[in-house]
C-alpha cells in the first residue's frame, strides 16, 4: 500500500483539474440543472474558518450533484466594495482598490488550496466597472419605474463609519458593522421603495418551504404587518373645547378601546407638537425632551421596561366617539415614522400607556373586562364613563368584554375582535376613521457618504433638479487615484463631481454618494448566470436556465439584511421584465458558527482564531474538509477540536489503506474477473462473508445517499465509516484467495465515490491509482444501492425460559412458527431437562418464551 501523501496528491489534482477545466459549467441543456451557491465573501484578508465551513458544505453539495447527473452551476466572487477597504487604505497609505484586489488574490489562492470546485471563469467582483455598471443601470431602470426617490428625513448616522445606515443596518440599536450607537440626523438621502413590495415579500415567505422557519419568522417580524385603523381626532382650540378644522390622525390596532382614551401622544420629533408649544410656557420642557430623545435609539425608546418621559403641550383633542377632550402629550415612547406618528393613549389596554398615565397622574378609565373581574359585574351594563380611574398595578387583560363603551358595551374586545370591526364600521360610516394596514418595514435607504462603493448615477442641476446619467454614459467610474490618506473624499473631489447637466448642458454637480454595498450583493447571483454579458446585466435566457438558486448556504446574520434585499431585487427585476422568477433562493441552509475550543467566537481581538492554513499545512485540505463536515450537522455551531482533526486524518488514512487492500486482493483473485480489472459482480452467487459485505454495502450505501440528499453530511460520513469497518473486517478475516474479486472492486469503488464530494483529492487519486480508472471520479455516476439487498436474511431471536433470557439464536427472517419453536427448544435444551413445557409464547421477530415447570 503506497503511503498517503496529502500535500503531493492535493497539489497534483488541483493542477490537473484546473488544466482540464473540470469545473467549468457544462451548460448542457439535456441535463437537469442545479445551482449551488455560497454567500460570497467580503475580501477583508484571508479566509477564516467560517468561510472554510461555508464553502466546504457548498462544495460537497455541488460535487455530489455533479455525480448525480446534474448540470451544476457553482460560482464564486467577492462583495468587494465597502468601508474596511477604505479604512485600510487610509491606515496603510495605499489605494482601496489595490488593497481589495490583493486580498481577493489571497482568498482565491486559499479557495484553490481547499480544492473547491468553482467555475472561476464566472468570478464576479463587485468593484469591477464591468459589474457595477449594471448596478447603476438597474438603479436607473428603477428610477424610471418610480422605485427610487430622494427625501429629507431623520436618518441613522453612524458617527464612527461617518455615513448613514439603512434601518436594517441598525441591529439592536447599533451600527451593524462597528457597533457604534447611531445618531439621528435630518438629511437628504436616496431610497429604494422596498415598501411597495411589503405585502408580496410577506406572502411569498409561505412559498419558501426550503427555508429555516426561524429565518422566515425574522423576516415576517421585520416586515411587521399590522391590521388596524386610522382614527381622526379633532384639534381643539386653545380653550380646550372648541373644535378647530385641524385633525390629528392616530393609527391603532385596537379601535375597540376608543372609549378608553385618556390622552393623545405625539413623538418629540413631531413638527405639529413643536408648533403647538411654540412660544408657550410648555416650550422649554418640550425642547429639553426633544434634545434628550435624539440620543436614544428607536429600539431603546420602545423597550417596554424603559422609563417613559413626557411633557404636556397645553392643548387638547376631541375624541370622535364621545366628544370628550383629551390632553395632547409628547412622549419618547412614540415614534415619528410608524403608523401616523400619533397614538391614542389607552392606559387600560396598553402597558406603555398605563405606565405613562401612572407616572404623570393621568386617568385610567376601564373599558374592557374579563368576566371574572369584579369590575365586570359592576360595569357590564354601564354605557357612560362612570369609573374614570382604577387601582390596578398593571394594564388590563388584552382581551375581554367592553364596558363603559356606549352602544359597543358588552361586545367581545381585543385584537381582531368583533368590537374592533364594529367600531371601525361605525367610524367609516361617519367618515371619522378607516381600516388600514401598516408595515414596520421602511424604504431602503441606499445612499452612503463613502468613497469605496458604486456611484449613484445621478446629476444635480440647479435648473433641472436631479437628472439621471444617460445610459450611454455608464458606468460612472469611481476615480481610483483619490488620496484617502490625505483626507480626500468624493464629495470634495472636483474631477469627479464637476460635470454638465445632461438635460440643459449647464454646469452641474454629480451626486457624490455611493450606493449601499448591499445593492451590489442583491443581484450577484443573477450575474453568475451570465457573467460576461456586456449588453445587459444578464440575459433572460441565461437566468431562466439557472435560477432560482437551488441551494444557498450562508450565515444567519443575513436573515434579514441580504436575504430580504435580494428577494426585493429579484421581484423588481421580474417587474422590469428582466427575469421570470419570483424568489431567488429555493433552499436555504444557514450554517452554524465555528467557535474556539472553549466555545468562544473566534476573533482577531481575542487572539483565538484558528486559520485554515494551520490545518492544511500539517494535514492537507481533505482532512480539513472531512473534519468540518463530520464534527457536527451543518446548521449547528461547533467548538474547534484538534482531536477531531486528528481523528479525521486517521480515518482518511485508514480508508486509504482499505481501498488499496480491496483492490490488491481483487487483482490477486482476478482469475474470475475481466481484463479491465472490473469483474462482473453476481450478488446471487455470493455467500458467507462476501454475502454479508454485499449486504452492508447496500445498507450503508442507501443510508449515505439519503443523508447526502438531505444535506446531512455528518451522518452520510458515518455510513461510509461503517462500510469501511465492514470492508476492513472482510480483508482481515478472508484470505485473499477466497475473496470475491468483483465485490472487492465494487466496494472499493463505492467507498471512493461516496467520499468524493467530501475529500476530493483523496478520492481522485484512489480512483486512478488504486481503481485504475481514467477520467475523473466526478464524471462517474453516483453509485446505486438496493434497499432490498440491504435486508439481513437472518434475524436474531431471544429465547427465554420463564421470562429469563437464556440464549440468542440466528434464524432465517421468514422462519415459520413451528421451526422457530423447535430451534428455540433446542437452544435451551439443557435448561429444560426434567421439566414439562406448559406453554410457548412466540413474539414474531423478537423472542420465544418457554414456560416450563
Ligand atoms: C391604542 C391602543 C390600545 C393600542 C390598546 C394598543 C393597545 P403594532 O401591533 O406593533 O402595529 N402605536 C401606533 N403608532 C405608534 C407609534 N408611532 N409609536 C409607538 N406606538 C405606536 O402596534 C400598534 C399599536 O402601537 C397601536 O395601537 C398604538 O397603540 C401603538 F389597548 O392604539 B394602540
Ligand atoms: Zn458604523
């Protein structure tokens, strides 16, 4: 048996595969297609363990699909724009482009060293003008469709990244990239109208049966659809009672609680509130609250345990249902950009309103009661407000029956209740309110005040306003010679922004914002289908051939961001007539994290990073790949374990030896075989150990295949390990001359084939050297196994005497009852001496119990 030399084998096959273009996409329409995709990396340096895991999973899928007869698209690329390149350029006094291209080269070298089967002809780098040109092109198409607009509103500004962020990029109140707390700034920014697609983005989640439930739940939550009503309150004049002709409209999901309104709340950013207090004694406190609130994130502001802060405006609204006045307050728990930006305060139904009412001594009129509440008996027939305050220590039950609520008294109330419907109908008939649907999802803010990104293809002209760059002038090129180290920015770089208006020809200024890099990653998977197209972002035919992506693999951190934006982009392209699919990713696998030995996340700052090279160096890429896939199911986190790596390496060597021994044995006993070295296998002629090995081949082969098809690599590997154990026992127990040569070759072949998606270099080497085959193991069909042949034709039966197991016997699976009884009696004959058999109980397939005295 030749020694297993991982480094030599791996370099050899990587070169051969590349020379022979083995992983070039076939584009063979006679085969079914499979598009396997891993989320492309940000080129911030070399690949880390998380990448290695991500790509190993994808590679195993792609390689197995190839052997399963699919035409496979398995591409790779780089999400190459972004802030880290800019920061690195400043720090190392180089250009962002240089830094980025160098890192991409490093990453590609590592990918090749890992033996990933990418079609590098389709490599996409988002910072290449050939790519970002089409991002600009699609921006202009969206602009024509009315899906792009510019607006001035309070936005999240990250003080450390020095740019605005989209709502999705403020994660738990912090900048998704650097963790700083964003400030609110009122700025003019560019938006994509993702809210036009809110309902469809929500509805189509139901179609995504191949997505993890938790990812869908996160998206549902983020989209946040709420059915409710808008209700108009009339603003009272300064006297607090005379109606004016102005209205304040609230959004509520609980129209049924209208009789319980104790106050109205506006957010501190409200312009109306500022107007109401202007020049009054209430203004100073209002301004103070406004300033204090600017420092708090919107997530924190809504936190239910956070203390609420409010000020009275001195003014009142009139409740449309009963004409009662309610004071207008300003409070930080209300947000400007949700619903109508105004809330009717119902302390008896809403905990936040309750806390607020308690703190500021506002009344708490009870309007909804459970039947077992003492208040219920007292108020169940009361229509006017009799009790205006309660002594509860918390808000009331969310559900119950309305009390003190006029004609609605007695109706069942709560979210989506009959009382809500009745109240909305009543208001609608009188023009005082209307049913509406609210979404939490906001439009996607895509402009960034950063250099290293895709320039927004718009020009601002003092006469014509915002004018799109003509298509024939695309791409708007990002200048590469900016001196970032010296503090130069795109906004101040005249050679970039000085231009003329495409409409009127007068001097004009280019927009110097670049697009959020998430725009680049929202369609790269479409570009892979047709990466060299220089007339369009991609052709419809190419996309129709490959889309949707069949298996998408990546981190859970993109559950909302990238995955929501990509779904949106796909739907926009569909509506632009560019593609026919509705959803980009059919099956989604979110791989678990690789943590350090103590279960800590790996990070440079903690100094606990295990780089892939530390395994590839001593053991080779195959050991790394096997260890990653075997250590845990793909969706689970695992702790890095050097022992698991050593174990993977031991198995590889052992399987290497067994395959060689099987083939050597076959060669020795080839008399019965064919000249080609693959004698015909006749399973019906097998007996004894050979028959058992044949059975095990089928048993483990069936299991391995099923697990592969479900993406359960760790158990698929276990199945092959069991087969290797069986083969090992066979070569140990059976002398060479007695081995079945054809069976040996078959087992050797199938072990190699089943491990080929996981440890490709090992498999390719054995395929040639030990099995004596030509071509590539990846052009071999996946082996077929027969579940019928996996059945053992002997079963083991326990024989009991008076309930105690005394023996175990092997009998034919189809043994008759009489035969079984006889065999059982024979097996325990010594126990039965001198006794009379009273009864024999047979539990078919399991045991025989003999009752004898
Ligand atoms: C009165 C009421 C009574 C409410 C009650 C709830 C319970 P979801 O389900 O998340 O859509 N709300 C409306 N606009 C708001 C804003 N801009 N800032 C903060 N809160 C706002 O929540 C809808 C409820 O959130 C609305 O229904 C409103 O309070 C509040 F017993 O109106 B409700
Ligand atoms: Zn930041």
